[in-house]
């Protein structure tokens, strides 16, 4: 289960991270802005950020809807640790965004991964032996503007202090049809046979990123690629207190007992489709 790859599918309108992310970015002028001329109506159910249109012929300020992908980045959010920390702190302080994120984790991700542990338990454990899971809190949002030749370097997360008992969860918030940019992952540690994660908003790719190399290629489009990633720690294979010396930043974790996860699922958590 830890070493496999799976895709979870959910209904985006039940967990409007797109809309709340659009609003969040509109509150960060140090990172960029939504050009009023580029604002466009959104699909039904998607979130809307309000963008000022300072028309000289109208003393009142009007607003138009903005798409997440149209956010114009002015800071080096893809490379600069300082700029990425501004975004990380903003996500960590956005209560509406975090409420939706936690619902998604508790109702969709944790039940699916716990069921996977029961079906194919990690080596050395019997079915239903995983007593608790941990989830990263807050998650990490990543922005990759385009068109650009900048790409992420090939890496595995163990290089940044992550443990082998973690499962990576990677989900695009922007439209794959617009950016045509996604994460590339190898099928096994050291295999170097990279393949794209063919997922769009409404899907979450889960893989063993601590040991499997992965990278983000350059974004050739004129749309901003926005993704969310977080990690799930699996029971006895994960130590929330451990950290790699010298790492600049570490994540916080929240623990959930397996019995609570099963109760949430029984009380009507969203049905998850896996592939």
C-alpha cells in the first residue's frame, strides 16, 4: 500500500478549494494580482474572487470574477524560499480554506488510505492493524507561472526530511487542460521511468514520494499552475516528532485514530472512486 500509486476522485463542488484559493491569492498583493482585463466567468460551482476595475468613467468600483489560473505572479514563488513561506503562512492562516481542506482529508483521503491499509497491509502488520493516521497541517500550496523554462529538480522527499512511512498526496487546483503541466513520478525508487500524473481538479494522486523520485516540468502555458500537496503518516511507520537536522522548515501534523476515521466514513463521508 505504501509503495503503490492510486488516484482518488471527489466532487469539487463539495470541497471548493478552487474558490477559496482564488480568494486567498487575491489577498496577497506581495505575490501578484488578478488583471481585471483577464478576469473571466467561471464554470458553475467554481469560486470567484472579486477584482477591482478602476474605470475612470465610473467613480464607483465595480468587480468582475477572476479565474485562479489568471493570477499574475510578480514574485519568484516557484524558486524563492522567502516567497514560498509568504504563501505557506497565508494558507496556514486562512480558516475557510483549512476547514475545507480538513473535511477533504477526513472524509475522502483518510478513509480511502485506511481501507487500502486493511486490504493490503504494510509488511509486518495484519489487516486492520493500523490504529491511527497522521495528516500534514497546513498543506502546501504551490504556484508555477508560465510560460517559463523553470522546472523543479528531480528529487525524493527523503532529501527534505520526510520519512518512508509517509504517503504523498498531490492535487491540482488549476485546470490541467489550461496548463498542460503536471507532476512526473517514477514507478519505483531509482527506476527513473518517469510518467505524468494524469489528474485534474477533483482528483488526488497518492504515491510514495519519500523514496520515489519526482519533479515538476516547466509550465509552457500562459496560465498559472496551482497545486496542493500534503502527506499522510501511517501508524507505527511514522514518527511525528522526528526531524532531519539542517532542514529549513518542517511540517506540523494532526493525528486521527482509525476508529474515528471509520466512524466518519460510516456517517456519510463522500464515496470515493479509486483508480
